[in-house]
């Protein structure tokens, strides 16, 4: 039987391969075999160390909302240590009950539940069983991690073949994996038993956390997916052909040099193909799977993807894969905004002018994950900031470069965007609001999140141990983005991107850690930024530099008193503005205060600490500066606006 | 009376009694000033000695806005309560003015300030009782709106039709505005009924008004919508003129302030127009029909 299955797969492989070459030529206009092998640039193949290769044969059965899977894994021990057991991530079991680590945040209704129904496990042809390992004391019934006792040692450079047969019902999605309601759409991620990472003689294999993703080794993935005739499939990797039969379509996807595989199937996708030409003339195939109601966004989606590709190629490094696939998920699916190797998911609001930067920023963010976590495959469970923080920063830079400043909006009737700010509303009716075009900085969202949680946790803390979602969001998304912005402002854009390029080239197709990135920065700056990482990365220091006063002591002599209120240390420029000139001083920012005494014949107007706002963590930008003469104009002008909004609100209330 | 006659006569009534708008404006300005003072002190504390103040006069800084919300979170967090308390006081004082205004509109010969205040004192208590009932009705309307919203969320959670969701939610929004409009009509006409007929049984009057408005809904609602649209026109004109006023230098803000006060006064005049037209409609609809058929009498020569 096994021989028969393998023979069928082999025949399919060659048959589909022939179809594929023609298909690729049609799309990319190039003979892809010259540049790519297994969906990866040939120039990159030597850099990839494939440890776990996967081969899947999948049947999707929409009638029962389930998949039937034959999985074959070849795991190679590329470490210096022997292993007598193999750990597996069984992340689909996170949806088993409300006793899993995942369900600690996402409560599961019966329709959201599923679990692996494993019928066979063979290790090198011998029957084996999973032994579930619960690492979290609060959730002893969690079964998202399991191990297989091998019975013998797998020595360095040895390999083992694991074959698993199982069925899996695809539940209604509550987050990431699952199907949509009201439309045939299946998003299939974390759907297969996946080998953990054998690192320094021990297995790294964490349970499935509600807001963290995964950590796994690179490998070659191949999947043959059979779906009903009217279904299309989007998946990780390059589509190497389709076989059509009377009732079923069989898609074959291959990808070398990735560490996960996700796919989506639907009878309701609109498919658009595009291409992106690298600077060296090679072509990336772009596959867009879009919901029919959102086809109006196709151009914007396409531009956002191409702008992101261009930005990364110019500033960080080349996208090394043959294909990039974007899946626009239905509104009833909870799988939007997710990233997997060569594939990411997005969605878009019904009404969304381009100035809102939606869906562009989401596209840019999810695309950025192709690099940060896709190619630079950090352990997201331990150091989520290395992908979320970097992706947030990169997406913001993309938006700044190609789209300019976004405009604030608030929504009427849950959908209709109105430019302006809504300060107070009752029952969705704006009470105090201002309708005007107000631009924002791309990092403002991170500032807003940071202000919600200043001190609970630091960027350096282990992500899965952070106490709650807010702490996770602040320390994985917001603070790292602000940190990278501040770093860029200290070093300058050119140096910053030089560092990112170096980091990318050094660690691509590897598992970099936070310390590795810091080492790269230090190597570019001569080790001069230790203070920065100590204060911003290693602890949750608070920053607030203030000018307490600036006064004239005698004719042409002045005294400027600068104060460090927070516990964070950040060296700062101090500018003194006179009627004709700017006097520039520098303060290392370490002492609690610093008095500058200076003389000038010019009229002194005021002084300012950190005039270029390099330290985005400073909690009060207003007290960074001091004017010699008090000015009421700003407070009066802003109060006048507020006064008018209140007058209107009172008239509205007075209508009762 | 035709709609045109109602609007013309209503506008004329407002014109003859325009001096009373100063009272409404004064109350509105004082209320807004009280509510603005805490915000002003926050801004003064943050900006009066900062260079950032000058920058903010010329350009937006959303980062600063986020910071000020964070730095003064406690003070700003208390603001809605202050707003609701002051709105309560505002409504009570407004009841006083509205009582006087309806009394004067009802009896055009008595348009002296003394008559205005006499009416205000006389009808304040009954209008306040009405206000309490109307507040309960508003609460019910918002509750109904909530239930409607929850139903929409529940229904569309499993339906792949964003446009349908949007349209239903928009309808809910419009329906809520309609409900608010209807309740305001009930409230206004009951006030008018209480004053015009000098009655004290508030609930009974409210029920009478509901009957009256439901029978004559078309006419009443048409006038209401037309007056509301005239009010909306004022906002459009304001916005068009507002665009023409440059943002800097900052002393142009004085011009903007004057324009804004003109809009506020206009909105208050529109509020007066609501009452004047409603009084005309009410009196027209409740007028007793006198049989004017001429009777032939024997003439004795």
C-alpha cells in the first residue's frame, strides 16, 4: 500500500512539474528553473540548513469540514547531541476544550473546537504513540505538545522518518486556524504535527499560546492537496501544478527553506496573478486571493505588496522565494492579519480611503513578517519582539515612504469613516468631536499602546511569561517599534538600515536572538550604545527630561536648569534659542539635574532638551522646552476649540 | 395653515423676540466656559512655558495629544461626569427659559422681559416633571437602539455581507436619529400644551400630544425636518467660511471665534424657530371649530 501511494505521488510529481513550467513562464515570463529550485533562489540554497522536511497528502472534505492527512517527516539531527525522543507541536489541539493554554484567552464554543484524530504513527516503520507533555501547571490538560520515545539514540547527522495519519475537523475560527461562517472558506494553519527545535541538546517545544505563534526548524515542504472541483487553494510555496479530475482538483505546492506551511481553500476566491521584478531582473510571482466584495481593493493590495517588496529590497535584503501569496479573508473569518512563510492573510474595511492607511499598513506589516520571523526565524514564543517589533517598525517606514502621513478618522454606524477626532460619544452618537484632517505619525499607535502600560515587563522579558495581553502588546509591538525609531534617530537612517541589512545577511535562514541583533548594532557603533539597550531594552525605565527654569542671572548671563525626572538615562542635545542663533549643548543625561550657565549678547528666547525628539519614550514632550516669556496663545487657542465643541454639545443636549 | 405660512409666521415671531436669544446664548456660553476651564488649566500647565505651544499653533501633533491624555488621565477621566452634571443643570435652567419663551410666543403682545421671566417661573416645575419623563423615554429609546444593535451583530456574525451589515447599521443609526426627533417633538409639543392650556397634568398632556402628533404626523414632522435642515444649512455655511479663514498667524483665530459664535447664535435662533413653528402648528391643530354658517333671519321691516 505504501509503495502504491509513493508511486502515485511520484507520477503526480512529474506530471504536475511539466504543467508548472508552462504556468510559471506564462506568469513570470522567465524560465524559473534557471533561478529557482524548490521555490527558493538557487543563490540562497547553500545558506539554508534543512532539518525537518515534510510531505503531505491532504483531502479536504467540505461536507464534514474536515481534512484527511498523510504526513511524512524526515528529521535530521544536525546538532552535536544525540536524541532519544522527538518533541512535536500539536497546535490544533489548542482548540480541543476550554482547558488549553490557548483557551485561557479565547473561550471556545462547541463550534470552535477540534483535535487531532490520529490513526497511525510510524517511526522508521515501527508503530509508536504520542506521549502528551503539559508544561503549563495551570493547564495540565493542554495537549499541544507531545513526544515520541524513539527507543534508540539518533546521533548527530542521523535522521529519522516519522509517518502520521490523521483526520482533523476544521472548526469555526476563533483565532487563526478555522473556517469562516456563511461562506466556504477554510484557513488551515498549525494543522499538522510539527517537530520542535532540538537546540543545545534539549528540545524547545512550547505549548500554543493565545497570542504567540511558533518556533520551528527550516525544511523542505511539499503538499498535495485535493479539494472539490470548484475550490481554489492558496498555500505556502510555489504551486507546481494542478491535476483536474471529474470531481476533484489536486494542487501540489513545494517550498524549500521555510519553517511552516499554511494553506487556504475556498470556492469563493477571486484569483489575480502579478509579478514583481527584482533589481537583478529575476521575477517573483505574486498570487492574490481576494474576496469578491473586496475586489475594489485589488490595486491597493497589489501596490502595497509591491511597495513593501521594493522597500525591503532597497533597504534590507532580497526576498528569496519564488512566490508570495496574499489571502484576503472573509469578514466572518478570524484568520486575518496572520503571517506564514511566503503567505500572509489580510482583510479590509468596507469603506476605507487611502489616507486611513488601511488595509495598506496591515499588508505592509504582514509582509514584513516574511523577513522578521519568516527568514530571520527567531523564537516567537520567547522573543516575539524580534518579529512583531521589527515588522511594526518596517511597516511604519513603508507607510512613511510610500503613503505619507495618515489621517485620523472615527467611524459612524460602525463603518463610515469621518476625518477627525471623536473625544466623547454616547450610544455611537458623537457628542464632542472635531471634523478636520488631522495627520498622525506612524509610531503614534505604539505610543498610545505604550502609555497604557509603562512598567509591566520589559522588551527583554520572555514573551510567553509576560503577564497578560496588554503587557505582551506593549513589550512585543509598541516598545520595540519605539525603540527602533529612537535608535534610527540616534544613528541616522543610513546607518540604521546598514545595521538591518547586516543583521539580515548574517542571520537569514537561522534562529537569531535579541542578543544577536544587539551585537550587530554594537559592532556598527563601536559598542557605544550599551546605555541605550540597558535602559530601553533590558528594563522598563521611565524617561522624562525637563527644563525646570531658564533665567537671567545678570546682564547677558543666564542659568538653565535641566532635570531628569524618570529613572531612565538618555543622553540629550540641549538647544538654547536666541533671537539670532542657536547655542548647542550636550548633556549625558546621567545626573538627576544639570545646570548650564552661559552668556550671550543676543536676546534669549528659550531652551529645549532633545529638540529632534530622538527619545520617543520621553513621557512629556512639552516640558522638554522652556520659554523665557510665558505665552498663553496655544492654551487659549486650543481651549477656544474645546469651548466651541462644548457649546455645540450643550445645544444638542438642550434639545431634550 | 400651510407649511409655508407656518415657517413665515414662525420666523417672524422669532425675529420680533430675537432679544431672548441673548439669554440662551449667555447660558450656553457660561455652561461651556465652566466646562472649558479645567481643560484650559491643563493646557496652560502643559504649554504656557513650552516651545511646543508655538508649534501646535501651526501644526497638529497627535503624539502630544496622546501624551496629554495620558499625563492628565485622572482629570480628563472625570470630565464626562462634570459634563453630565453640568448638562443636568443646563437643562433645568433651560426649562426656565423655555417656559418663558413659549409663554411669550403664545401671547405676542406680552414680549417683555418681565413676562418672559414670569412664564419661566410659572411653568418651570411642570416642565421639569416633563423633562424627567422624557429622560426615561430617551433611556428606553437608547436601550431599544442597543437591543437592535446586538441583534444586528448577532445576525451578521455569521453572514458574509459587509454591505448588508453597513446598511442595517446605517438604518439603525437613522432610526435612532428619527426616534430622537420624535421624542423631541413629543417633548416640545407637551411643553407647548402645558403652557398654552395652562395645564399641570404632565403625563396626561404627553399622551394627548402623542395622539395629536400621530394624527397630524406628516405636517408636524415635515415642519420639524425643514427647520432642522435650515439649521444644517447654517453648519454648511460655517464650514465653507471656516475653510477661508487661515490657520495662521494665530490671531485669525479671533475671526474664527467670532464666526463660531455666530453659528452658535444661529443654532439657538433655530431652536427658537422650532418652538415658534410648533406653537403655531399646535394652536392651529387644537383650535376649536366654530360653525360660521350664516343663518337667515327674518328681517322685520
